[in-house]
C-alpha cells in the first residue's frame, strides 16, 4: 500500500511541477528574448543612422537643386543680355536718331536674318511702327497692351524683359526684351526684340541633370519654357500652391505639380527679367537610395535575427531535453526506483543527486507517519508554513472533502471559502488550540457537520511552524437528531389539532341534537369521517390529499354509484383536507336523510375547478342534487350548516353558497389553495 501511496504522491508532484513550468515563461522563450535583446541595440543604431543619412541626403539634394537653378539662371541671363545688346546697337543707329523708320526696318531685318528673332518698334499704346515679320508699310495689328505700372518704368528709361505673350501674327508664344528710346520730349518709343519660348527649351534641357526637370516662369507665374514637354507647358499658368512656396531669392521646398506628382524643388530668381527658375526632382527619386539602404539594413537585421533565433532554438532544445531527463529521474527516485541522472549539464546533474538524497530521508519519515495515520479512524489534516493550504494526511481525510461556507466566518474576515478545516488550522497557526468543536461546512452543495480538534506544531524554539487538525463527520448523527425533533413536534401539532377538532365536533353535536341516541349516532359517524380523512393523509405521509380521493371516500358508504365527480387533479393541505372531508360528510348525510340520496332515483353531481389570478389560486367545488324529493329550506341552522360556514370562511372571495331549489340542493364552496397544495 505504501508503494501505491508514494506513486500517487510523486505523480501528483510531477504534474504540479509540469503545470508550474507551463504557467511560467519557458527557457526557450527566455533564450529567444535574449537573442532579440542582443540585436535591439543594433536595430536602434541602424534606425538612428538611417535617420541621419536621410537628413543628410535630403540636405544634399536641396543644395544641388538650388545650385542647378542658379546655374540655369546665369545661362538665361547671358542669353537675354545678348538680346539687349542687339537692341542697344539699333537704338544708337543713325536711322533711329533721324527717325528713318524705313532704314531702321532694313537694319533690323539684316540683324535678325537667319534667326528666330523679331524686331519691332511701338508706342506705349498699342500702335506698332515697324515689325520685321512683315514688309515695311504693310498694315500692322495692334500690339499687346502694356500695364500702367510697366509703362511708368518705360517712361523712366528702364529696360526690361516682358511677359510671355501669344504673337498676333504667328500665333506662337514669344518673350520680348524691351529698350525705351527717347527721341523727343514726349513718351519714349519702345524698341523690342522678341524670341519664341522654344529658344530656351534646349538651354534648359542641357542644364538639367538626368532625372531632373527645370522650369522657367515669368513674373506673372506663366510658364516660359520647360526642359521636358515644352509645348505642353509654355504659355500656361503655373500651379498656384507651387508658386506660393517660392519665397525669396533662392531656396527649396516640397510641392506637387499639376499631375499630382510630389516634387522637391530648388529655385532661384533672375532679377533682370523677374523670372523664376526651378529645378525639380520627384521625391520618389530622392528617397530611392534611402529605401535601398533601409532594405539592405532590414535584410541584414532579419538575417542576424534568424541566426539568433535558430541558435536559441538549438540551445533551448538541448536544455529542454536535459530538464525532461531530470524530471523523469526525480519521478523514478520518488517511486523508489534508482535512476541515473545524465543530462549533459553538470548543474542539472547536481540537482538530480540532491533529489535522490532528499527522497531517501523523506521516505524514512513517511513510513513512520503513514503507519500511525492509517490506524486512526478520524480524518487528519495538516499545514506547514504560513500559506493557508490544507493537506489531507490519511485516507479518511482524503475522502472527506468539505468547504467552509462564507456565512460562517467572523465579521470582517476577507478570506474566501476554505477547505475544511482550514479555519481551525488558521487558529492553530496563531498558537490557539481547540477541542471537540462542532463546525458546519458545505460538501457538494450540502451542509455537513464535523467535530474538530486542532493543535499548533512548534519547533525547537517554541515557534509555530505548522498546525494539525482531526475531525469526525457527525453529519448523520445531527440529521437524525433534527429528524427526531421534527417528528416529535409534528406529532404534537397534529395530535393537538385532532383533539381540538374532536372536541369541537363533540360540543356541537351534543348541543344541537335532541336525544342521547341521536347524539351518539351523529358523533360516531362524524368521527368515522374524520378517521377516513386521516387514512387518506397517512397514505400520503401527511403531505397533501387529492380532492377526488376525499369525495370518493365521503360517498363510499352505499352511494358511490349515485354520485358522479369530475374535476382536475388538485391536492389540498392536510388541514384543508380534514375540513373538506367533514363538510362533504355533512352534505352526504343531509342528502341521505332529506335530499336526493333519500329515494331511489336521486343523484348527486360533484364538480370542481381551479381559477387563478395574479395574486392567488382558488378552488371552486359545486355540489348539485337532482331527482330527489322537493327540498324545503331548513327552519334552523344545524351542525352541518355551521360546519360548512366555518370551513369556508377565509380570505376575500372564499365562502359558501347554498341554494334550496325544488329539484335539489345546490352548494358552491370556494376556498383559497394554500402554497403546499399541488
């Protein structure tokens, strides 16, 4: 038997140990965490490095965009100043000084011959004086209107580069370079050379590095030219949000073009012409090197993480195998069998050896204690240490599992329900002792009573280090005592009620009968009816009685074939059953003497029904006689009438209704069903 107990103990111990390992963090998971934690600083450093690299790359490209815009503005300014120099030469010619416009027209045509340039002379209004696109003297269309603020600059003698306009002669987009010429004291004449915007597209294309787009806008924000798709953009207005970000002489910003493509732009302004030169590159191109770097770093990190996790997996697998070997060896030792501990780890092997030595000592003490506890017929529990954990010490205690109900604890105790007899052990752990105390507990939802004694366990210094308690289950004895008390009380109650009923019947019978023989006969029959009701209740252990059984018993003396009864199954409280039995006996007796049962043709119909409402349930019994002699209402109230009236006096709605018809008596009895009725 000892081997079975030890095997059970070690199996439960092993299961508890395994459950503890499952509920805690596994060694494999710890190794995974170590691997990830070792790579975390590398990942953080890489992210910081990427952040600095991204910031540096962004700054580098911003500086490059501004530099490209400035270099392009220098090229455009040189081109425009060459055109202005040509105008200056014409303005100082003899033909201009003498206002020989025909000669000036010839000189201008020689100057622009073979080029895409057009020279014209006009007034501040829309009047053209000459235009090299048409022969001299041919009708000229009105010139492009000049804003008032620009006219004021021309009156002051300032040369300028005009805005992009659409030529009224050729229909192409052109840009004028204008030089005011003062010939008299009136408004100056405007000598201008215009070039098509296509002239600037090759310059921008040559200045734009691969992947970049350079755009030029005049002072009104209208596209002059673009290094790509010149024809699509020239003469069209620029994106408003884009132009609003170009603040100052030079700088950079991020914006979207009219196609929705997000760009990084560097810009510079050409003060001579008032133009905006912007070098643009898509943000995707800016971020591409950064994304490639980030991808390489991410791949490197994932590779390192994979190596770390694989290494952790291999180590964890070896440690897990070694731990299982140690656990198996410990279980074998606990079951009394020798097991070699060879886990491959010196530390774990030392633990295994300690298990073997400890088990030998525990087994020696366990043998002594088991013999004592197995001989004790009472249940024994013990507790060591400060944790409130009760342990069964013998088979009787193992079978007797009970829980202390919370309602039985002292007020203010916050400890939840405990296994019996934890409350006694808690007292003993504080140094208290108890003898033969009855304690109530719950076992499988039922109340049990234990007779418990407890003692503290003291060490060599007199300090409490545990507690022990012994208890006997006296539940059956307590139940038997309660049953005896209940039966005695019930017997006393029923005897008193029966004696009171007999006394009342006797008094009423003696007072309402004329002769001794009549009184004796009436009293005997009534006591017999009471006895029959007792017999019905005895069969049902005095729980309740069915109405149908009471009716049949009352009519069983020679009238069963002449009495019909019909109604639903209804059970009545014992006291109500006795009263109804006496009432039916009186009705049967009166019907046999004076009513339908006094001749050979009469019959009695007894029916009943149950009626319910939200507050109570009532039973209505109808007694109806037929084919009997003509009934005369009684001249005095006899025993039966008094009994019926007293039986059916009760709650509101209860009562008795008797109608004396010529065809027979009709009696309607209404009573409230008590809670115990079925």
